């Protein structure tokens, strides 16, 4: 049981609850519930979208698009960039895009319009712009008020030939479509019209005009190129002739018989140059050997570095003797000492040998010096001979160089002349037989099917748009709708738990006879199952063993709280508990009237007093036979009249203390006391009597007509009273869904109820 202080929620608190709710995640169950809740709106919006789509299809004149295909073949015309490595023809994407724009150009459009006489075509002329429509409307209005002014305005607004052509061109280009097929060199040229034959004729005319214009442009380019090449050929021929004459005149003036220098002079010059190089190399070698032996004599290098010293037998013999003398000197020094006579004699021998080696090296130095002088003299002689030969051939060489340059220039001009002549011949051949860049692949034919409107596209799109609009309306309705649509909203925004949902039920017996005991007549119906769930929630809210006093109230009338109270009492009585119903609805005592008028037929009886030892009242003994026949427990009802009689006669509102006293007495004799209260929104008795109860149930039978704010305002009428609210029970809920038929259960009594 939730005991809380009922008060009216402020706007700030509602906003905080709303922001807290927006932080929750949306699950698939929420989406499915949203679709179920707004199924009618979604269905109507989708149907409206489909209807609008069908209306559009019915009122739209069908159009047909015919397509002609051409291919850009640059390899035939040889006007392309060529890959130097592979030699293949390369057509850039920008070039293809340029051709697409050329096909859609005004020049092509103007030519096709004149060819097909489209300025008189009503299909293009009637499709005027909004400016033309406004101008026509203004002219019509002026002609109504002033015919002369209207005629002047019509004459002034009458378009000339160029304006007609521009308008026709705008309408024509709006119907032309050109696109590249994938990454290929194929272009699709399409034309859209209400007449399929006209569409094919216009598409073919555009393709043929484009190919012809390309061919004409190429012919003009070739003609201009041929003229330029011809002028260039004349100029190059004159320059080639002048260069050849200059070369021949120079040859004759310098008496040069052949191109190039004389063979004899060249041979002599080559031989002297070769000998000079050999002499210079020999001089360098002798100078190097002389420098090396000079360093040896100066003591900078040992004598073993000179090749001549190594190959001289005398020096080798002296070195061997020198080595033996040094060995003997070391032995004598060891044996006799450094100043002994044998040691001194050995040292004198070593000095003599070194002097002889040095004398031999000086002799070799003289030989090297002599060889160097000879090499230098030979080198000087060769240089003089080379200079003499060079002086004799210098003049002829200069003349030959100048003649070679003149002949090379004449040869270059002659080759240029031949190349330009070949280009001129090729250009003249192309001019006589030009080849276009494009050719027709597939000619346009009248299409068999319309291009627009497409039913398979418009109907699904209209359905989707209608469904999207329905979703928008449903979402807007959810945002603006503050009705209590579910217990989740009630729990989230007002903190009231939901104990159950009692389905809408059609009772078998007329009036209240079957309604007040239906829970026992149809124990497995949805109505009974829902009330059993409510009973379980009530039992869980109270400790076992003690009496409980539960009140049932609602915001407004006609929400079924009295029926729920009677059936709830039947459930408790069916379990063997001592149950009593208290009718505290002083404005509309429904249970009291039923207990007095209907009696045991509805399972009710007027409360007659306290229970006896076996739990049976006096009224129960009197109706025992009837109860056994009907197999229905009889619930005692403490009526409104009985409560009023127990009140103090001098008190106008003494029924409230009397009710409190009666409840205290009933707590001693009964296990469950169910109090049927008035609607609390308009009854102060209910708000006062709620303090006498252990808990109350709020019945919501018209939740579709009740908003959260209304319920919050109604609960705020309790003021600062602390009321034990067990929860909310949704009554008269329709569980039938669009996909589920109405369930029908056959009762033991032969009746039926619908859920």
C-alpha cells in the first residue's frame, strides 16, 4: 500500500517529471503500443495518401520518353590525346561532359526546332511559365474593363519571332535529357512528349543534328588548317632554297671539294699527338724516378724503394755483406764489448760497405738525370712538329665548319618542307572525305510504355508519405493528448500504481442481477481474472490476520465502482472470509437500492446485525435455502439509511461520525469490509471518510475522457489529508484489437459474455 499526501502537482514538477521521462529509452514494445493506439489515424492517413496518388495518376496526362544512343569514336577521327606508352586513345571525362553540354546547347535546339517546326507545336506552346500565365490573366482583366486598353496591352504583349523562338527553346530543352551510360563513350539522348511518335522523331533529330554539326565543325577546322599549312609550305620552301644556294656559294668561294677535313692532315695530326702523349708520359716517369732517388740520397727514403737498386747485382752483394757485418758486430759486442779491437774493426767494415752502396746509388742518379734530359728534348721536338701541322690546317677547318653549318641548315629546311607537304596532302584528303567524331548506335523508336506517371512508383510513395503524415499526426496527438491512456503514464506522472485492468463486459442477466455476482457466474472470464489480480494486490498490501477496510471511489459517476465492489466482495466471500459491504455513497446509494429491491438474486442482503459464532448473520439464516439453490454467497450490505439512522438526530452531518462508528464495530466482526464511496471530486463526504479506511481504490472507468491534469486537480481536493492509496483500477477497458476477434465463452448457466 502506498500512503502519500495527495496534492496538486505544479507546472515545474510536471516539467521535471516530463524531462525525467524523456531520458528513458524507447523499446520495441513502446513502438508497437504506439502503432496499436493510433492504428486508425495511420490507416486513414495511408488511405488518403493512396487516394491522392491515384487522383494524381488519373488527372495527369501520360508522357513518353524515347531514347537514341550515339557513341563518341575519337579513334576514327584521330582527334584525341594519345598515350605515349601504350598508343591507345584516351578520352577524358571532362571531354565527355563537354559533349553532353553541346548536345543540350541552344544551337542544336534551334536547329531541331526549325527542322521539326516546333514553334507551331501546341504541346510546347501551351506549357507556358507562370509569368506568361500572370500576364495573360492581367490582359484578360483589362479587356473586361476596357476593350481598347486590353487590345493595346495584348498587342504590346504579343511576342515577336525571336521571343517565340526563345520560349520554344526553353520548353524544348526542358524535355531533352542527355546522360552518359556508365563509364562508356555512349550518350543517351532522350526526349519526353505526350506523343510517343513525336518523342522518337525529336530524339533522332537531336542525335542527327549533333552528328552533322560535329561534322560541319570538323570540316571548317580542316579547311582553315589546310589554308594555314599551304601558306606555311610556301614560306618554308623559299627558306630551304635560299639555304641551299648559300651553302653552294660558300663551297665554291673556299675551294672545298668535299665535306670534312683532309685525310692526310688528319692522320699526321693524330700520329704527332699520339707520340707527344707518349713522350710526355716518359718524361713524367723519368722525373719521378729521379725525384725518388734524390730523396733516398738525402736520407728521406731507404734505398730498397728504388727498383733499379733492387735489380742491381752490385748493390745486392753489398747489402748481403752489410747484413753479415752487422750480425758479426752484434756477436763481437756481446763477446768482447763495444770498445774492443774486433768490434771496432767490424764497425769499420760496415762503414766501408755503406759508402760503396751510396757510391753505386750516385751512379744510378746520374743515369736517371741523363734519361730525363733525353725525354724532355724529345717532347719539345714533338710539340714543334704538332704546332706546325696545326697552323697549316686551321684555315681549312674553319671553312669546313662554316660549310657544314650551311649544309645542315639547308637540310633542315628541306625536311621541314617535306613534312609540311605531307601534312597538307593528309589535310586535303580529310577535307574531301571528313569523318565525324560520333556515330549512331541505336535510333530512337516510339516507346511502348509511358514514362510518367508510374503507378508502381507513385502509389508506394503516396502510401509512404501518407503513413509518414499519419505518424506525424499520431506523434502530435501523443504530445498534445494528456488523457490517461495507460497505467504507465499515471504511475510516471502522478506516482499512482496500477492494480489491474478490468475489461469491458456484457453481462447476461438484465440490470444489476448478473453484474453484481458475475465474478462467480463466469469464473474464467477476463473480468474475473482481472478482479482476482486486484484482490491479490490488495492482499499483498496488508498484513495477514487482521481485518481490512478498503474503500472504492472514482472521479466521476458511472465508472463501475459499485459493481467492482460487489464482485470483489464475492471473491472474498467465496474464500470463506467474513465480508460486509458498506454503502457510503450518500448521493447515489446504488448498493443499498439493490440490496433492498433485488436481494439474494444479486447476491446481496441488507445488513441485519452482528455475526454469530459460526459467522452467519440473521439474514443469512433466513435466505439459506435460496442461497443453496442459487449456490451464491449472500453479502450483507450496510445501507445508507442504516448509517443515517445511527447518526445523532440533531446533527445535519452526523452520518460521518456514524459511519466511523459503524466501521469500528464491523472491524470486530468481519475480516474484509468493502466501502462503496461517492465520487471524491464532488463529494466532501468521501474525502472525510477516506481517513477512516485502511486504503482506497481509485476506479477509472472513463480514462479516455480524463486527462492527467484533471485527475491531479481532483486528487488535490483531498488537501493535506494523508490517504492510503492502494492503487488505480482501470475499468471498462476494451481489450479487442484489430487483429483479434471477439472472444466468446459459454457459461454453465447457458449465457455468454463478451470481452
